[in-house]
C-alpha cells in the first residue's frame, strides 16, 4: 500500500485529460488551414469508413487552403460528398486532379462562438482532472482505514493537489494559446 499506487493512476488520468483537450482543440477551426481539420471526416472505401488521409494525400499549400489529392479517381465524389456532409461547413472545389478547401476568414461572431466552444472543452478537461484528484484522495482515505499511516496519507494528498494544480495550469495554457489563435485576425 504505497501512496504511488493511488497517485500514479490519478496522474495518468490527468495526462489523458490534457492530451484529449489538446486533440479536441486541434479540430476547432481557427481561420487557418490545418490537415487536422479533416481528420474526423470518414469516406466509404471498399465497404468500410476510413479517414480521408487513408485514401488521399492531404497537404496545406498556404495558410487558407487544404489540398486533397485522391490516389484513385473514383474517390473524388466520395471525398467531396463526405466533406459536404461533415460539420466543417466548407464547400470543396474540384479541378479533376485536386480537391481544394478554401478556409474562409472567421467573422467576429464565429470567433466568439469558437472561443466559447474551446472554453467548454477546457472546462471538461478540468473536471476530469478534478475527478482524478478526488478519486485518488478517496482511495487514500480508505487506505488509512486499512492501515496506512495518516501522515503518509496527508503527504500523498498534498502531492495529489500539486499534480492537480500542475495539470490545471497546463489546461489553462492550452486554452489561452487556442484563444489567441482564434482571436488573431
């Protein structure tokens, strides 16, 4: 019954919450082109749904354009249909060789909505970190009843709080960077 038996899983959960936040923030469109914007879009390919990157070359030639070059001519229609049906809100342009997605500049209203969405994602991550800390502390209190010394438990609680603070700061940093990216015109 070592305190690390309780703190390590809690820290792992906190790390996963931060990693998930980082991933979900990367999918929020901030007026700049990024291949990650289309990561979640799936296309039908020989009977199974696969990411666009599995059937085409995805590149970013400039800050406002995503270029998708399908490896098979038959995939043009499938990729266009998937993009149109997605929540991306961008109409693809097809010249027969490359599908281009022009990322329009964001309106002030849309920027505020994206910041709000990012803040909600950050808050969800914070809740996950808090839950991990609470679970660890609950388990430590139960361990005291099973024979763990109270001073060891108190030290472990302090460590859990420090981990909590560290990961909340990381979340705030990620959110601040995304907010700056969204609001930069």
